[in-house]
C-alpha cells in the first residue's frame, strides 16, 4: 500500500505460485491486483508501488513475476514494459467475460 498525506493512493496485491522445474522448485509470484486512486494517477505512484513490490519479491527469492492486463489498458502496459515486463501471451476471459488480456512476465533471476 502507498499513502499520500494519510490517504491511500494505491495498493499492490500478489501471491506466490511455486513452479516445478528441472532445477527444482522455483518461486514465481502473480500480481493479482495493482491500482492507483484516480486522484493520484499520473504522479508516479503506480511505478513506486511496482518498484517496491519487485524489491520485496527479490528479497524473498522470487524467480519471476506474472501479471494479467487488459489489452485496452495502454497506460498500464506502457508502465509494465518500462519496468521490464514482456508480453508472453494473449488470452481471453481472464480479465473479464469477453475481454482480452495479455499475460506479462518479468524474470528476476536464474
């Protein structure tokens, strides 16, 4: 959660998703939800939320981060790409019924 003048400006919620690989168990994380209040948009709060969440995940040995974003949410896609996320797949009905979204991933370590 991020605050500004004692008001909640936004939040980022994620969960762990263990994945079995040839190297053993890898810890992945999925950003379930990230949001910035309308009053605080365009001021860098989304980027700060993402940066702090990524730092925390690195400290906890997370291998990579996944997220889902609606293909129409251009500002969010641009932010994620600036932060190093890459589109890995286009899918339907995950971001809402009859909605298309991208699955994006950021690899933190090998």
